[in-house]
C-alpha cells in the first residue's frame, strides 16, 4: 500500500511544481504585457513631461508620474539619458527625474499585491511586502535630494566616475526571462494590433485588461499551490539563505536583477511569497535593496555604448543614488526600521479598509504628482 502511494505522492508533487513554473511564466507574461499597455498609453506623454522641468522638486514628481504611467524605470531612464545626450535636458535636471523614477517603478509591486485583495489576511501581508520598497525609496529621496540640491555631490561623484570609465566599449546583455516571455508578449501585442478597426488606445486598454486577468489568475493559484507544496521547507530554506545575512540577500537581489534587467520582476516575485507567509517583510527588504542596485547595471552598460559623457554621468548618478541610499539607511537600525514600520502600518490599514491601499497607490503615484506638476505650470 505504502509503495503504491509514494509514486502517486511524488507525481502529485511534480505536477504541482510544473504548475507553479507555468503560473510564474504566466505571471511574467502579465508583467511584460502590463508594461506594453502602459507604454502605449503613456510614453509620448512621459516624454513631453520630462522635457518641461527646471525645478528639482517638479522633476522628482515628473519622474514618479512618468514611470508610474509607463511601468518602467528603464524606459524613463532611457528617455532622460537621450534628452541629456541631445542637450534638451541638463544632467542636474535629470537627477531628480531619476530619483522619481526609482519611486515610480515600485507601483508594479503594489499592483501585484492588489491581486490578493479578496483574501484579507493575505492582502495585509502582500501590501506590507510590496510597500517596503516604496517607503525605502521615498526615505532615500527625502535624505539625498536635499543633499544633492545643496552640494551637488551626486553629480560631482558621477562625473569623477565617468572620467575613469570614459572610453569603455558598449556591452549588451539579454535578460533570459525577458527573452523567454517576449515571444508570447509580442504575439499577443501583434495579434491585438491587427484589430485595425479598433482605436489604438482601446487596443492598449484590452492589453491592460488581459494583463490584469493573467496577473490575478497566476498569483491566486501560485499562492494556493505554494501553500500545499513545500511551504515549510521553502520557508526554512529561503529564510536560512536570505534571513541570516543581509549582505547575501542584497547580493542575491543585485545578481538576479542584473540578469533579468528589471527590479519590478525581482520585487514582484517576492510579493506572493510574503502573501503566502513563506517570507517576511524583514527578509525581503534587503533583497529589494539589491534589486534597486541591480537595475542600474543595464543603464551603465548601455551608456558606455553611447560614447556620450553626459549619458555616462546620468547612469552613474542612478547607481550612486541607490548605493548611497543603502549605505546611509540600512546599516543604522533606527533608519532601517522606518520603511518596515510604515509597510506594516499600511498593511494593517489595508486589513481594516482595503480601499486605503488603492487610495495609497492612486495618491502617491498619480494624483499628488499630477496635481503638483499642474500647479507648477500655473505658477510658471
């Protein structure tokens, strides 16, 4: 009897593991499709936004809004680097936009966490896991933007670094995850764009709806299967690997994000693990910091290919902002606890009233930046 049950048990485990892999793939496709949809809505709008600022605080909110609209800090960074290279934007004007892009890119985590809104306890954990990234980036900006305005230290340090690396040849790297999901994302995009009788905005809206369906479906079943699969073993293994050493967690987040070329993928993959209770906010916090740092490597390598010193300076500013933010905040317990405390606080609010989480996303990433940018235009 036992001999016949064992193969069946192993087969069941194998089936669940394959199902998780398939659902993670669907999740990654949904993230890719989400990016295509938002870029379709907002890229030209983002370009126009970025062109119109001299005030560093307005630049910060432009970075937040532009990146939230197009769901990609890499795209915002690329637009900004291109404008600096062409002389449309100064390096000094680009720095607050880069900081804003760091905040704006974290909206993806929160969108992912909303997939758990139907299960209150799970939603509480998911929101906390997603929001710790937001609050760290906001805290880093609160500390480093005033210092940059007063001293220009990021600009000066980036110029010094760029002089060392100037003349390096351009290097390219293809993300294996993006390469794996791109055919499906492209096929879906092309198939929908063939519906020429529909307005382009409506096509992007359909893409957005499809991405959200994929996202909710994949995350719902990932969490359910993970709970029944190896939750105890996974919890022990992951917490032993990442929970015991912040340096290992930061390095792991850095390496993985450098490979997949997207901090949103790294941090969004953490959200369902926190929602399922496999990882804690404290465990994933250093991983998100490594992801912040890892996402800058692509821009640095790409900037070498431009041969433009200003492009290299902007790329190094992005790297230094994330590195210095980690060095200033994480080693000091009282500062390190602030993003964690705020993340748990938002999770508790979302547990009581789930609409608070939605309002947080709308106000931080869209309403407040849009209103302040609009007011700055009226004043000027």
